[in-house]
């Protein structure tokens, strides 16, 4: 019985501690504009609606990757730009946190793919702006 109690106490303590690390440190993070730090170290600054990221904002991942653009109900939605800290960037349309529709991906070496995306994948690689030796863009490239 003591062991079960200690396990429950440890889990509750861990959950409570991570909740303490998540905080709105500027503005209104429920309805309006505010800045929020998440338990995993990610940060968001921008518009909020009903306690969710909604509208225009900037999301900075703990890795250093950044997204600037539109959000809807906590997900990347609409027009936005994602910049990978290791190089490469995407500017275009997003739907449900994935690249969707028309967009442009630029590799670190300045080569580009300009075209259409579906569920975070390039639809057609038959584009003159990249060579056959270049890999399809994936997160972190």
C-alpha cells in the first residue's frame, strides 16, 4: 500500500512541477495577445482565443526552429514560414500543422522547390528549380 501511495505521489508531483513550468509570462494567454512558455521549453508569442493559440503569432521550438504565421485552434493553419535552425525554410500554406497547398522550400544551399504540398509531402518533384541529386525537404534539412 505504501508503494502504491509513493508512486501516485511521485506522478502527481511530476505533473504539478511540469504545470508550474508552463506559464503565461506576458499579456493575456486566454483571449487576446500574450506570450507563453510551455513545459517542454517551447515558447509562443501572439494571439489567443479561448485559451488556444489562434491568429497570428511566432512559435519558437526548444530546438531553435521557428514558425511565424497563422494559427487556428492551436495548430499551424493558413500562411506561414517555418525556419529550421540547421538550415532550410518553408514559406507557404499550412493545414492542421502540415504543409498543404502552394509553398516554397529553400535549402541551405539556396536551391528551391516551388510548388504544391499535400499532408507535409511534395506532390510533384518535376520542377526545374531542384536537381535529381537533392533530397526532398524533410524536417531538419
